[in-house]
């Protein structure tokens, strides 16, 4: 009889603990180390925003202007050698007319550019077509990008700005690689090739109107600072047609 009473008391004690756990504090679970882990409370902010209250504006960090040095500004006839390839600009044309170039090559690289059926631009957008001679100056084969680098605007005080330009055209596409490698090319030791490269330019709105801004070409964009890069003068004033 005493054993039965003791057993009933134990069962009653266990039931009372379960009831407290259900109606009392939030349940706790045991972690892998044997400690108790409190279940996290919801962090969702359910407070209604007053009508008409605007979201706070995101914080925008100010970017310090970048400058270059006078000795880094080269003449149009000069050559830049970078990563074993020399770049020599043979001809420059800024235009809205696509001319008699290969329209299929324009569409293969950028089908989002809005042009007429002959590839011509309108509005503020322009093309800058450059004929560039590339030479492998090493004794090894090199694969590189025909559109390496790009076009920048540089002020009379040597401030460097992006010109808002993207690759739009190549007179010959690379067909020996993947679909996304049409702008690649390979040159053997001391081998040269001359290609026409076209950029689609939207220009730049942050010019200081009190300064003169000119357009330059550089192949030195990957990991080279504005101060250390070399630039070839294209003989064009930024913002002009």
C-alpha cells in the first residue's frame, strides 16, 4: 500500500510540473552542451508608420576626386604597353552614325542599345570608334581583351572622371572561345593585330564648367589607380559632338 501511495505522489508531481511549463514561462530547450536555450522573441516591428511619413534617405559616402599627373598624359601618337600588350591608337571617330559597319556585330555585343534599323543613334548618346593596333611584346602567347580599359575625361586640373562608356562594337568577333568571350583575342610572340573598337557613350554630368575636359583612352583599369595609369589623348573635348 505504501508503494502505491508513493507511486501516485510521483505521478501527481510530474503532472504539476508539466502544467506549470504550459501555463508559465516560455518553454526552454536544451542545447548540445546540456545548457538551457531561451527561445528568441520576435524582433518584427509591428508599430504602424504614421501616414505620410517618408522612409529615411540612405547614407551616401562622398567619394574623393581622383587626379593624375601631367607626365601620365600622352600624345595621340604615343603607345602604352600594359601586361605585355602595346596599345597604339591609329584613328578616332565620334559620331551618331553607324556608317557601313557590321550591324550584326553591334547587336551581338549589346542588344539593349536603342538604335534605328541601320544602327544610328539619336539624342545625347554617341559612338566613339577607335582603330587600335595591339602588339604582343613578349615571347609567349597572350590572350587579352580588345576592349581592355576604356574612355575617361580628364580636366585641365588633372581630375579624372568616368565618361559613361561601354563596349558596343568590334569589327571582328572572337569565335574560338565561349559565348561571353567575343571581345577576347590571342596574339603569338611579337605578333600584331589592328581592330576597330566602338564604345557607346552617354557622357558625364559632373563636369566643373569652369574647367576644360578632354577625353583620353587607357588600357590600365584593372587594379591601377588613376594617378598611376597612363592616358592617350583622343583629341576630343568631353561633352561635345
